[in-house]
């Protein structure tokens, strides 16, 4: 499948989900975005744990 064919297939899938404009796509991405910061150790926390070990 060429890049163009893949782009057209993705465009069709998005249209089936009701997403037909860039603005609608951006809204959908914003609604599904999660904050992963609570799952990732901050660099300074990792360094402190290494120093105390």
C-alpha cells in the first residue's frame, strides 16, 4: 500500500468516526489525551533514589 493509499484509507476511517476537518481531529485528540506525568519518575527523584541506595 502506498503512502497515498494509506492516507486515503485513514481519511476514510476518520470520516466514518465523524471526523472530517483538522479542527475535529484536534478536538478528538485533546479529549483522549492523558497526562502521563503521574506514571513517570522525575529525573531528580530517580537520582535521589540512586544516591540513597
